[in-house]
C-alpha cells in the first residue's frame, strides 16, 4: 500500500513523476543495450486554469480524471506508461520512433478535443504536446524531459497541437537565458 501511494497519483491513479522517471531510466538503459528507441511526450492542458477558476477545483479534478482515462485508452501496450506529473501536466513513455510518436500524439489530441460533460456543463479543452526521442534527442532522463518540455512550450506558443523537439528550440532557450543574464548585468 505504501509503495502504491508513493508511486501513483492519488487523483487519477496514474503513475506519478517518481515512477515515470524510474520507468524512463529503465527504458533508456534498454535502448543503450541495443533495444528499441523510446519516446517521451509531455502533455499540458490548454486553459485548464480557466476551468478551475470558473467552475471550481472539484470540476477541474473531474476533468483531470477524464483526461487520464482518455490518455490511457490511446496507449494500450503494457510497457508504455501514462503518468501525471502534477497539476494539468501528463507524460507518456512509448516504445516508438518519431513517426510513431507523432501518430500517437495526433490520436491523443483527437481524444482530448472531444467534448466532456461534467456536472451538466460541456467542456472543450485542448492540449499541447512535446515529443523527444531517445537516442535521437538525448539519452539521459533530464535531457529528454527538458527537450520534451521545450517542444511542448513551442507547441503551446504556436498553437500547433504537438511539436517534435528540434535542436533550434534548445539553442533559442540557451540564447534567451544568456540574454536575460546580460540584460540584468546591464541594468
């Protein structure tokens, strides 16, 4: 029972950040030993805060539970993982290449976009998905998660649905960080 509570999200029953990182670490090790590549997706709900603010946290919790259910229906292989990282952020670990991951991302967006009826109110929510693949985009946990996160923010910023990591995304963030430090010094 203690292990279950330590490794799973109480609201959705999905694996939490701790268990997700552990499974990602195992998948990366398998890839380094010659196994198939793996893909990490970071999924963030668009305008979730509005739902919480307007309809209350209870409805927000129901929405998160429904989204978790929908995400699980898309991924049906035992070795793939859907997790809730916290708030309205989910993650997915897939044994798939870039093209396979993009197909799954498209299916996820279609599943999430369907209207949800909660407490007599129809809610339509969208998501932004960032994709990073091992070994193409990195072979360390933190690198893959950061790059999937950068791709997710690019998808959100461009209203693109999903974005696959591109090295220019990482370069831009490093340049921005340097520019912010230089501006602070200048001020």
